[in-house]
C-alpha cells in the first residue's frame, strides 16, 4: 500500500497547530487543580512532539544513510514511548478528576505496563522485537507491536470503566464526557493498527486532547476558581441529580470557617485565600468520591452526599475535625483552621429549604464555639 506523504504532513500539521494553540492560550490551565493541569500540559506537549516525530519518521523512511537510519530508529522509538505516556496520562487525569486520588492498585498496574513496554524498547535496540529498520532503512512492525496496542486499549477501557462508575455516583461529571474525547483516540488507534501506512493516530490524539480541554473549560463555569470545588450555581444541579437518581435520603452539611476574618485582618488576604484552599482540600479529601463539596459563599462550604447510614453526618463531621487537627499540626501556619458544622439527612422530594435548615444547625455549633472562646479568654484574663 502506497503512502501519501502529503496527507501525512497535513494531518500532523493540524495536530501541531491544535496543540500549539492550546499551549499558547494556556487553555490547559485548571485553577484549583494544579496536578491535573500539569498532567494535561505534559500530555499536550508530548502530543505536539508526537505529531512532529511522526512526520519526521515518514520523511526519513527508506532514505539511505546512517544518519537517516539513526533518526528513523529514534523517531519510531519515541512514537512507541508516546503510546505509553498518553495511556497512563489519560488514566491519571480521569482517575484524579473523578476519585481525587490514584489508588495503589492503579499505580501498580501502570508501573507493570511501564516496565514491560520500556524493557521491550530497550531489547529492541539489540533485537528487533517491537519494530525493525531493514537494510533499505524502511520501517517494519515487529511481533511485540501488538503488546503496545493491547496496553493502549486496556488503559483506555479501564479509563472508561472508572468514568462509568464515577458518573453513577456524581452527576456533576456531566461536564466531563469521557466518551467524547476518548472516541477519536480509539478511532486513531484502530485505523493505525489495521490500515498499515496510514497516519491517523497522532492527529486523532490531538483532536482528543482538544476535546478534553474544551470539556474541562466548560466544567469550570461551575467550579470555584480559587479552591477547585464546585460553586453555588452547581448546588441546584447536584440536588436535581440526586432526585433523578431516586436517592430518597441525602446527607447535607454546612461548614463555616471560624475566625476567618481574623486570618484576613491579621495575616493578609493571601493567607485568607490559602486557608480557604486548605479547607477545601480537607473537605475534598474527607468526602472523596462519596459526595460533592460546594463553596457556597465566602468561607462557607456545603457537602451533599448519599445517606448510606443514619450516622453519616456526625461521622463525617468527626472526620473533618480530625483532618483539620492533622493539618494544623503540620501546616506551620501562625493560625489554626477550625470550622462550625451542622447537617442532617433529608428527603429531597419533601424538603425544599435544605440550605436554610443546615445553616441553622451550623449556627448552633458556631454559637457553642464562640461561647467556648469567650470562656477561655475570660479564664486567661482572670489568671493575669
């Protein structure tokens, strides 16, 4: 089958332009989610390089000379290495976005795949098991080529499974349509595998990441830019999601940071912002993928989660207080983070003013906090 080099160059150029535009406009930047943003930035850079190396590999293919042979070998080695990078990178973004953290078993799975594919590329330097460059400097697939295809499909399918499980728990993931940006990726891999000589995978991957960036930017209309948790406009949508799911009982908790104004006044507004980010991180860590954290207003946060047990509210509040204590021990900040909390379990079909109810419950806790603070100050005053 003949190779249309012009078509290859045009397709790869489109990929380079798409990735270059995203990098220049910083569309990969995700406020409040630095780790995801960094992974996405690296994937976009490597995708741009993938398109460039793909063109280079086709240019030198079949050209005589040691230099062309070396360039061809290095270029094709990078293209195989990229398959590993993109598979693990996409999985990392999806898992972190949905589950907030990567589990040990996921780390181990990726590590095993990484070791296998890396070892094969090292072996390929001496024995052409992955690909070969013949005496005419023409590239040929090797028997171990299929390992990279199987690994790529496994990582993609695993990512889809993580998304499906997460979507069932979290209605806010409607802005993160994994299907839409993984489909071009799958199509590119299939075409590249079964239509030898056609270069579609690089540009399809570039299209995929362009779609991912658009999805994430759309989601950020409903995300608090400072803390990375959802904003109050998303609260109603999350509630509607629980109602559609027929989840009769939902736990709702209001959290209001104590002495937040004092942090701003005594230590600067930058420290106030840092305290808000830390509080959001604590709540996100405690709730995990069992519910949603919303920055309601100022230093107030709301948690919505399915009521798996009757004691879920006090248990969750206790976990939050424990997490705040642990943060205060290691933060090195001149102030302590604490919060008043109040919540209950509600039937969404019957209760209209959930926020009003949990706000009242939270203020009872707030009153107890300030009452205790005044008593401590009075004791200190009497001692002096």
